[in-house]
C-alpha cells in the first residue's frame, strides 16, 4: 500500500496534513455520507442543491475574514477563539460548534467541526499540535460534519504556510483550557494509537508497523478497496474506467514494463504482494510463475484463498517473509508496488542491493512508490505516524533513481501517476462512505474515522502536487545488452 503523507508531521493548513487543496463546496452542498456517529446525512434547511460527491471537481470557495471575537465573553467559543486563531489564522472557513452551544465561524461555510467536550482542550494541552488534535478526533471529542475533502482543503487555503504547531500553540492551548475549566491530568490515549517500539525499521518493528495498518480486517478492506482488493494507485487509462478496471490497467502496464509479455513465461517476485492481485494478474494473463511476499499474516491467508479459488496454486506462491530474508533465489522480474514507503531511507541501499542480487542478467525491477521532493519521515508526534502508518517514509524520486543506480540497475523509465492516485483515493473514500454502517460494524467508529480522514487528506496531497507517485523501471544489463524494447510503444 502507498501512503499520502505530505507534511503529516505538521499541522500545516489543517489539523492533520500540510499540503491540502481540492474539492471545495459550501455547507449547503454537504456530502451524502453519514456523519461520524453513523447518523444519516445532515443538510441545512437552506440547502437547495444536490449533495456534492467525492468525485466533484475542485472549485474555489470565497473566504471571508473573521474580524470579531465571539459575542458571549464567558462561552466556550470565547475560550477557544485564541487557540483556533493560532491554528488556522484570521480567516475561518468552517464553523466550530462547541459543547455549550456557542459557535465560531460562518453558518454557510464548507462544513462544521463539532467540539463535543472540553476534554479536547486537555488532549491538545498535553500534546500541543496535531497529535493532541488527532487524539481528540479519534476519541470522539471532535467530530467532522460535511464534505470532508472540502473542509480540509478550505482549512489549508487560509492557514499560514509556515505554521508549525507545537510549542507555539501551547500558550493559546493553555489559556483556552484554563478558561474552559479543562486543566487536569493527561487523558489516556485512544487504543487505536500505535506504539511499535524497538529500533526503527528493524525486522520486528517493521512487522508491528505493518500489522498495525494492514491487519485491521480483510472485511473492512473489501468495503474500501472493492473487488480488486488492490491497495495502491490505479491507472485510469480511460476517463470512464471503473476503479476495478483502472487497477487492472495498472497491473497490465507493470507486466508489460517488466517484459512479461515479450516471450517465454518468466519468474516474478512481487514484494509487498498485499492480497495477491498483482501476482494473480501476472500468472493468469502472462503465464508467469510468481512468488508474493508480505509481512501480514492476514493478507497472506486471504491471498492464498484467492489464488486457490482462481485455480492458480501451481503458479502463485504467497509467503509471509521479509525481503531481507530472500537469499539464493533467482527471478526474471521483480515488482514492488506500494511497499517501498515502509523501507526507510536508511535501508534503501540494502533494499535495492538485495533485489538486484535476486535478478538474472537482463532482469528488471519496477519500483512503484509515493515520492516527495526532498523526502519526509513520519514521526511519533504526527497523526499519520501514530494512527495510520508508523515509521512511514517518502523519498525524493531523484534519490530513488540514484539508489537504484548505485545498487547496479540501469534506470530506463520514470513515470508519474500523481493525478491517478488522487482519483483512486476519491474512489476509496466514496466506497467507505457508501458502506459506512458496515465499516462501523467491521472496525468500530474510531478506526473508520481514521481511515476516512487519512484517505480524504491524502487526496489533497496528490491534487496539489505536494506528493506524487512514480514508477521507476531498472534493468540489470549484461555487458550493455539490456533486452529493453526500443520505445514505450511496446507497453501499450
């Protein structure tokens, strides 16, 4: 799986992600998804337009500066105003409704943030910044109502670009907590919070980090991913493609880039095979013999059942195995799709050297991963790092190419699918919202909320080019002979 985590270690323009622009809609065009307590969609009485869906195109939203403080000096709104101002700035595009009935912000904004309890302030006081806000959100002290993606985008549009919330927000958080009567000992963190322990990117810690995200339940992922069960960027080669067709299109492109269509059946290694979709596509359509590896027992069990049901047991083997344990085997091609984000910059050289040693002369590697200019690392003080992807790291695509070349690959092709990932994520958000009740039953309200927020925020990261996703193709040439086709037309 791939992660959209641009700036997730700081608040930036929203309570959770830094780089956010995108689908903007007024509160009178609220999403048709249920709110986070599982209730029916809420639409204001003034609304006459149809609810906006996740696939709506981005539209500008007129922002109005808030020039006056809340009118009730002793209200929760008055207590929170300095804190909200420190987080967002002087323009407030969303409405904040507080536990005492007071409110801040426009009635016709893009959505409403409900602060249900003063406990939200206590959490922020003890973890100033996005971790405290994230804990309040997961615990239910903060809830979001409206078009999620539009709300995130509008908050980003008005927040100071250089804002780094932490100690800078502490005075405002302390003052707000004191005025609201929220001073007290720290509250327990929600149980959904990851605490992986050990040395970063050690084998044991990597297993704990991966299982935190992927072992939440295969039934939940069926709701989000749909029939393709593919947790990486799709390729919408045709504007009218469904998500399932676009995922098949992505797998087809990768198979062609790896040369599976150019002659005799080949032996393929799929690193981070997930639920087996790429492995099955290569075996069924190109007669490849495939080994897929994953660190998730839940994924492996599910993938093996799919392989058996498809009649591919003789050609597809699914293992629970770390890439560092691969020794003494040879492959004609290797695909790594949405796994590299879990490797870490410190392990990058080892990763590519390990894969290089497994390839025969003329063998090819396709590395499909999210990238960010300059790279970034998720910290334990970020919402994404604590609740979504512990230890996740993004590398600059230039660093990826250089690392592959240093490991002995000749890099032959680099392709960005950035816009395709934004559309993929919108499909996943739409799936989750359409199956909200089933999702609540599968994983509970807290984890369903986490996934909806992280995917919605990731949409914005790709749409504003804060992050991208690149396929980098490398080949192990033999005395200069690469075996590559003359042009990309062979991959059409």
